């Protein structure tokens, strides 16, 4: 006979009630959106968040309030930019407050779909791109990183994830672990599987992955230095031998040391990247 008591032992995971922890999740979301020069609306920060931090609005209720709010506003550029920041930040905070995670390329798709539903064109949301793309990088003086060919995205990610699964972090010294994590992050970002939103998706995925491995993640670097994180990923994937520039994970390793070891490396702004590498 089935033990009914054992079937009833599962408990639901609720949102944290700690307002300080919630605030950290939100600041991480706002920081990651600054990569795309996006800022939240006063309606979110001044009206909704105080009620949310007091425990009277869930993440879903915050999002529904945003839906109702933006229905009343004209769809001009400023409102659309604030709308993207508000919704994506809400969803980032919600994901960081959620312990559910599976290590697979499908999780990247799922995170992208959750973050950018009704924000990006539907044909791009949660789907690997079907075109090759490039982006001129200010930190490279207008040059670009070479991303994976669109028809090799699934194979390339499959290889990266299979390689990562074989690593035995339990017996690895922490600085070697950080180097390995930086390399894995760099690899999946370089694939650039989506048309837009790659850095935000990879960042959320990596925080969830690190939490799943048992690390205590200091989210402050994402909150304050998300643009540095992206620039570090660019430099980790850019080589120009004619200019005697090699790719380097050194910037990304510094970021991860701040993230996982609470190191106090000064994280360079864009001008200092250019001065050092240009």
C-alpha cells in the first residue's frame, strides 16, 4: 500500500519575506538592465516596490500592476524603455528568489522566454536565433566579437554543457573553480544564442547555477558593475593578432572573485578598458 504520508511531505517554496534580500534581487535586475542603458520607472520604484518590500504585493502582483499601468500610457520611446526595464527587472528578481533550476541549454531558453515575453518580438523569445549577427562594441573601438554560426548554436551549447558537467568542483581549489566558471560563462555567452538579451539571460543563468552548486553569491557586482561584466565577456572573446591583442579571461576572473570571494578588485569602466587595450 502506498504511504500517503510520504506523498504529502512536499512543501511549497514561497517568496522570501526578507525585504533586504528582496531589495538585493531587484538591484541586481536594475543593474543588469543598465547594460542596455535602461532605467526603471518611478511608478515601480516609488509606488510598487515599497508595498512589495512590506510583503503586500507578490512578484506576480507587481507585474500585473505594471500591465495595468502601461495600458494607460502612450507607447513612446521613453515609456517603452521604462516598460522593458520594469518587466525584465521584476522577472529577474523573481527568478533569483526562486530555487528551481536545471542545468541544461533548455534552461537558457526558458530564462530568455520568461524574461522577455511581450518585450521582444515573439519570433525571438525563447528561441535560438536563425540569422548570424554582429554588434559594434565601444570597448573594442567599434569592432565586434565573432559569435557562433546560427546553425551550430545547439551543437556548440551541447558541447559546452557536456564539458561543464564532467568537471568535479568538489575537489577543486576555489581559484581554479573561478577560472573554470569564467571560462564556461565566456563560452556560452560567445555563442550568443538569442537575437537580443543574451547577457541578461546568461547572467541570471549563472547566478542560478552558482546558487545550485552551493555558492553564496554576492550580487553587488551585478548590481553596480553589470556593464563591466559585459565588457569582460567581450574581451574574453576578442582576438586581433594584427593589433597584438589576445583574448583574456582576466577581467572576468576579477569579476567572479568579487562575486564569490567578496574580493575588492576595482572594476574598470569602459574608458579604462579602452585606455588599457586600445
